[in-house]
């Protein structure tokens, strides 16, 4: 074998014995096998290089072959936790099921294929980081992209969590560089529910809410209006019941002072400032002379049910998430009797 694999010098006649040629083939096959084993380990065992690069294994369950740099919606992990076997697979084999996006696909819940992935096969996809992608540009001013129902190319948008870093000029399906997996901003649009008074306070309320978006279906009765998202965030708990701890607060109500319970109760308007009342008809009141018998007192009212507001996720002093919004309260002039002693 040693003679068969000896090196040749420039100018020497090249004669390759069968044993030497077969050795070359064996070495090439062994190298290919090692590369395949290494890649399989990275796919199924959560190779550190891929996890750090924001690339994971995704099985194409869309029902059709997927082109490179097209998108699949992330359905669920390929291996779910359960008994000993599945539990170990869930922990050690990081992989997802990918499907065609639907109306229920959450924003940002998708992956971009780094390679063609035949139906039913597993391939590498980007879930976090910068990657080329095919994007349907609907407006050249759009700087964001998102998946659209029944499509495997992204669609441009005026806002969102996937930033378009660069794109080809013009509209239509174009090449683009996008940043996927950016953490979702702490801002959403929400529709408010019926306001609930905060116990022990006046002119402050907490509000149930549901995440919303503008209905883009021209055939819908609610086209162009904000509608609740079926899979969106809300103030409801896991069981579907309202969770008071998740109710939102209005920033514009946070500075309202508490109203004292003692007199003059009849003129306690916003902030308990007596001078806010608007005098009405004057009545003779000896010895004070003519005094207003009635007064129209400004009273703040809660934000109406059904109003769409921009919600912000904040942290309270204990580190818990609190949802807040900013909206101007309406004001109602309420008729009150004015205590005579106020002018005596």
C-alpha cells in the first residue's frame, strides 16, 4: 500500500494503480460521511453554531416543496415534551414543524429557508438574524415585512417586527435583506372593554382590552375598522376569564387626586377643587344674600368601550408587566345642589 500511494515528482509518468485509486475513493466517501454526520448532529442535536446563528431545523409540512429564501409559518416543535423518549427528543433535538401561513399565524412566527426543502423533509431555516428573502413589495415606502395567509413570500408593510434592511427597487416580488426574529415591540393596538372603577379612588379606572388590527378584507362588513385578533393578546387569563391584574391603566388619569369624603360633597368635581363648579340660578339665602342654588360640576368620565388605543407594555416597581395607554377623558357637567354654608 505504501508504494501504491507514493508521491510523484514533476515530469514523472503518472500511473495510478487500482489500489491507490480505490484508496482515494474510500477517503472521499469517508469525508462525505463525516460531513453528513456533522450536519445531522447540528440539525437534530441543537448544534451550538446553528443556535447561536439563529438557524434551526424545520420540517416542511406545508404540502408542497419550499424554495430557498421563502417562508414557513412555525406551527409547533417537531418533538413535544411528554414521556421519557419524547422528553429527551424535545430537549436534545431542536426542530419545528413548518406550515403555510394562515390568518391565525402570529406576527413574527415564521422562518426563512436557507435551502430548498422538499415536502416532508427537514432543512435549515433562519428564525433570528439577517437573511436574504423574497418579499412582495406593495409600496416602495414600506420598511417592514410580514407573512401573508397562503403565501410563502413575505409581504411588505408600513410597520411590523421584521425590518427590511435593503430591497430591490420597484414593486412586486423582489429580493430583500430582512432582519427576522427581532423582539416584538412593547406596543400594540387594542380595543378597550367596559371601564372598571378603581376601588377607593375617583376619576380613575382600569380597562379590559383585546389586541386589534385594521380589517383589510374588502369583502368584510368591518373593512377598514379595528377588529379584535383571534390569536392576539388580551387581558384574559389562560382559562378565558378576565384577569383584573392584566387590565390597562390610562396614563392621563394617573395624576388625579383622591376626593375627600367630607363636605362639600355636593361640589366635589375633578380633583376635589370647589372652584370648578359653574353657578346656576341664584336664590335668596339670608344672611348670605343671593347664592346659587344649583351648580353644574365638571365630572370626568372613563374612556368609552370599543375605543381603539395604542397600548404600551411597562414594568411596575416590582418588575411585573403593566399595560398602559394615553387617552383624553370626556367631561360631563353634572347638576348638583350647592350647600348654603359654602357662602355663609
